[in-house]
């Protein structure tokens, strides 16, 4: 399908651009999209790929439990695939999910515990629903875990706090999502920009 190929190419371009920003070192991070006409299936980046070489051929399909579909049964999805599944389930309008392992998300996450607050920055309007720099914006920080079932439950328990379409995982990185690639990118770039400003301002 043309739509699928288009999205694979656009997302591969985004992954490459994000890698150049230093957001996906050492094969880290994972990305996904889904389309309306294929329900209950998600296109997700293969794990273990050097993100400087990621291409439109490097997506596999998984079901909503994170298991590869039959045509991709020989591929192992990233352990973090379940995070994508939970986000699509929690926020049904979501079509694209992006992830970063940026330095500034890790640095900030060490300094704050449950949330990080921003206020007065014009770029806050990059988050869908924010119409003025005058609001106080809260971005949740979740404890990292290798137990994806436990982490999924943590996400579900905090989901009401995900009002700005992104969250931080402590000493790990950020996740951001949107109703299309453009919006997901805008959300990721907004949080990453705020994290960089906040860190440089205070150090
Ligand atoms: Zn990660």
C-alpha cells in the first residue's frame, strides 16, 4: 500500500534526522506507526539497528500484544515495543510514536523526581492544546524498568498525567506521540528543546 510505504520512508527520514541530533546512540530507541485500515497491527522499528543506517526496510509488524505477525516471526521486536502498544491503547487517536535517548532527558531526569515543570516558554505551544506560553506545563518522569509488564502498569497508572503527549523515563530518554508524523515530531522536538534549555540555564 502506498500509504504504508510513504509512512515508512517519512519515519525512516525522521529517525535519521533524530540520530544526527544525538538522540539514538548505540542502536538505541524505537519508533512506530499505524494506519486506520489495518486495525490491531503496528509497524515498529526492528531492534539492534544502527540508527545512522536505518531505512524504510527496517520496520516489522506486531500485534497489540507486541508479538510479531506471522510474516515477521523470525524478527525479534524491541523489548520496549510494549510501551508503543500501551500508548496506542491509551490514546486511540495516536498514529506515530517517537523515542529518544537524549543526553538532556537523562540529565534532567536525575535532578527531578516525578515531574518537570516549564513555564513562560514560547515553544510550549508546540504541545497540542497549549495556546499560550503563560501556562505551566508538567511533563511526567517515570522510573525506568526492565520489566515491561511492570512498566506498562506504571504507564497506565500515570496516563492521566500525559496531557502533553510525552513523558520522560528516568536515566533513559523520552517518548512522544501524535496523530501523524508531523505532530509526533513537533512534540518530541518541543520536549527536547525545553530539556536542553532547562539544563543549560541551570548549569
Ligand atoms: Zn529506550
